[in-house]
C-alpha cells in the first residue's frame, strides 16, 4: 500500500484549496475520493494525508502551485481577492472560477518577474501611470484626448487600421511603449473580459484571449483607466452587476467604461459621422465599428449614452452579438503553439527576457522559467522576439 507523504500540513492544503475556490466536495470529485478523505487530509494527521502521487496531482493539476509550497510550515501570506478587487461584489468574487484565480496569480507572478528582470525599476522611457492621473471627477473628453496624445496614436492612424487584429496589435504596442505590460491568455471562465493589477513600477493588464479582438481592445482601455485611477480591476462581459455596486464603485466602473469609449470613439468625430441620420441599423453600426476598429457593442454603447437607442435594444443586441462571437470562437482552429504563446506574453516582455539573457544576467534555464516554456523551445521564441509583433 502506498504510504501518505510526510511533512505536509493540513492548513497548507486547506489554504491552497480555498485560494483556488474549491470546496471539499469539488476536490473529492476531481480526485475521485470521498469528501471525508479530503477533509482528513486537511486535519494535519500524517497517516491520513495524500500520497506523493496524489499531492502531485493536487499541486500541478488542480491547485496550480509548486510542489514545494505544500511542505511549508504555514500558509504563505497572500492578499485576498476581496482585498485586491474592491469594486467587485462579494458574490462575484465567490463566483470566480479556479482557472480565473490561477490567471490572477499568474499576473502577480509576471509582476514579480518584471521586478526581478528590471532590478526593481521600470526601464520604459515613458510611464503613463506615473505621468498621468485621473479621477472619477475628471472630464472624460479631455482625459481621453490627453491619453491618446500620450500614446501617440492619431485618428488617421486608427482609421487606417483595416482589421481588429491590427488595431489590437497597435493599441497594445502603444500601451506597452507607455510602460504598462499587457499579457493575454484564454480563460475557461468565458464571462471574464480582463483584469489589471496596479503597482508603482510594474502595473499589468491581462486580457482574455477567448473574447473577440474588438472586445479585447475595449478591455485594454477599460483596464488602463483603472490603472490611471490606481485601482485593481476584474471586468466581466456581463456588466449588470455594476448596478448593484455601492455608489462609489458604480461611479468608478461607469467612468472607466466612458473613458475607454471616448478614447476609442472620440465624441466629436462620432457626432460628425452620425450627422442628422437616424439610421442605427445593424449595417450602420457595423460601418461605424469598422471605422474605429471597435466592437459593435462599443458603438451601440455610445448611441445609448447619447440617448439615441433604448436600453432594452442595447441589451438585446449585445446579447445577440456575444452569442454570435462565442459560436464563431467554437468553430475556430487551434492555432500555432509558438505564435499563441508569444502573443500571450507580448513583445515587450519577450524582448525584455532575451535582452537580459544577451547581457549575461540570466541563464538559458532562467529564460525558460520566465517564459514558462521548456528549454528546447527557447530558440523558436527567440526568433519571434526578434521578428514581427504578436497581437
């Protein structure tokens, strides 16, 4: 009979489970064990603990933690999601899936990597999060003009982008040139758009690559707005929860939505495009969305803000388009591993890692650790780091 592994504290097992958002029943189903057995593992009785193989499965497949963490004498100190994301209601925090919680931890890990690679100081020549500050009392139009000027993206540049894919690449590059690192991944929890983590030196934005590129563009600026407010954020596709927030939280989310929309669809240009027409058909909305390389929902939100469409129409069309986008995503191909991983990490981070390697400051094995890839794959990522930008 395989013996339980010695030295694993039940309090650490409980911490890892709860931090990942699992109940004892959840883990019992995953491990094909009785709930009582899982509870016994967390009771600090070595003779009742998991075997080494079971501990490995818990660590790597379910709790997404290094194996060594389970041999700590006490749970490590981590800020809770409730502390990190104060504008998200408690019930929404509780509903965050284990996969989403893992991505938040991965975002924090990227911040630690950035601090190590840069010896504690952001090396970007321009840092928008230090040079610009906004508040919920800021004039949205003026703030949007200032942000676009800082990012050095003109209207003619934007209108010249012929696809949402190119728009995302250009906007992401502009934000990263301004000192904010942008990461991506595909979330299992489809309802999450993005999140951001603030920091005095290394704020990060983390996008759900499972959403449409136009949605990612909007999410990029919603999260950037949060960073300029110095507030962490998790944003959901369905934003009906905003109405249940306290007044201060509701104002923050509404401001970030308005600022993101104003950056992407400037009011004066939008008004000029509308003219005196009352045509807000799907074709007209699609035309305007293509002009600004944004989602149809973003255009419809602008029309709603102007009182030109009803709330019920906005909600109906937004739901319809979201379902269409989800159906399209299900029929998509798997893609190329290298290009996908490079797009997730972003050019700024890839180039930073290889620059430090060329300087002799990190080893090849450390390059693999920072990229999260096996050593044998590093040459291919080196080619991508020196090649064309990832979206």
